[in-house]
C-alpha cells in the first residue's frame, strides 16, 4: 500500500469523512512532515529547524481540529455560528499558549516558529 493510501485511510478512520476536507488535511500533513524533515536533516538539528518543526506541529494540530469542527458544523442548523466562534477562540488561546511556551520556556527562535 502506498503512502497516500495509508494517510487517506488514517484520516478517514479518524473522522475525516468529507473527501475535500481529507484532501486538505492530507496536504497539510505532507507539507508539515516533509518540510520539517528536510530542514532537520539539512541543518543538523539547528535551533531554527527545531523551532520550525514545533511551529509546523502547532499549525497542523490547530488545522486538524478546525477541519474536524467545520466538517461537523456543516450539518448543524442551530447554534453553528456560536459553536464555531467558541471553537475558534478556544483554538486561538491554546495556540497562543503553545507558542508562548515555546518562546519563553524553550527559547525557540521566533522566526523559526
């Protein structure tokens, strides 16, 4: 089984039933993983490359939950806007805390993130 089929099955089993959403998530995973691997192997694990990989992980997790929420909220008729706003600001707060933690606690380069 080729990599694309494995990733496709992995995403489908985790609730990404809509083909377009699954395609977007698959592309996000490919970009995050392959660009991080290229930087990490090409720069001998520099602080900038590690910060980039951490930032790619934060973005990917954020995108994962946004895609899952939108996929579910497409079928909700009442309260979808409120739910979407709450989920958006919740993800925003968690993302800010993660980035602040990386910068403050681990002294990650801001440009790399």
